[in-house]
């Protein structure tokens, strides 16, 4: 039995009553972007702190950073989301667990925080690598100027390190956007969830996921182009060759 293609399905009203099927996909895309941005802010914040800890002279700080990275990097994202969404409320005191279960938009916050923590481990590795790639003389010069360790990282090491690791950070941001598709497993109707709902309502599976694929590609192309301009603007002569 041959498949019946129907590209006009995008402009037909969806059973959800929120407009057409295209509107459904665009609403899912908006939620994907919101989740990605929230998760990326968490990933950058936690990743920068843990990355710095991995490069500090303190063995305790370095060990904490190592354990953090290994914990979040070596556990599948899907398992982590299940732990935060299904297991954590059961481990907390009853009142707290009940509050988490009844919290409005719980799938969104769980996905954003879970994906953010998962990606923060990868950002931490990139940050540590960027700091360790700097010449030792920069740290020594900062010490000679009387800067404290915190000031050395804030004014000397981190600004240079982040400029150097901009290209790999672009890849991590793209991975963050794509990782939001896993959130469908905890009930977040982002772009992949919207495409799945569309194919269940209309039975036009190829059209639904083709539309989602095109939207993912468009978003990622915009991110790549924007980050490419940012990379060139922040490129450090002698560290990253211009193209």
C-alpha cells in the first residue's frame, strides 16, 4: 500500500484548537528555543565555575570539579531527566516532593535544568582546556602585578580562554538545541513533541518530521552564522587562524 503524501496538511486546522498544524510546529519550535536558551545559560554559568575549579592549584577544588564532570558527562541525558523528574520528588520530604509534582510547567523547568547541568560538564571541560592552553607567563605576570587568584581568572585567564574556545562552544550550543528533543520523554511538547503529536493526529508521519527537520536546520543555521561572526570578532591573533 503506497503512502499518500499531503503537503497541504500544514495549513489544515489541528485538533488541539490552537490553529493549523504549522502553528503547532512553530509553537513547539518556540518552546525548543526557550528551553535551549535557559539550559545554555545554566551550562555556561556552572561550566565556567567547574572549569575554573579543575585548573585551580587546590587539590580539593580540582577533585570536586573532576567528580562533577564525570558524574554529569558519563550518565545518559535521558536517565538524568528521568531522575530529576520522576525520582527526585520521591526522595525529598513529602511536602517538597508534592510541590515539585504540582509545580506549573514542571517539564519545562526540569528539561532546562537537566539539559543545562548535562551540558555544563562539557562546557567545564572546554573551559579548563582553554585556560590550560594559555601560556604560563600570563598567570605569572598577573601574580607579579599583585592580582589575587580570583582577579587573575576574572581579568586575565577567563577572557582569553573564552575567546579561544568560542568554536567548540558553538558546537556545544548546537548540541544543547538538539538535546531538547529528549525532553519529550517527560512530557515537554517542544518541536519533536509537536511533530509527534502532528503525525498521531493526521497520520502524515513523513510530512510532520520533515517539517520539524527543516525548522531544526533553520534554527541551527542561524546559530552557526551568528556564532561565526562572533568567533571572528573575538578571535585572538596567534591562537585562532582567521578564515
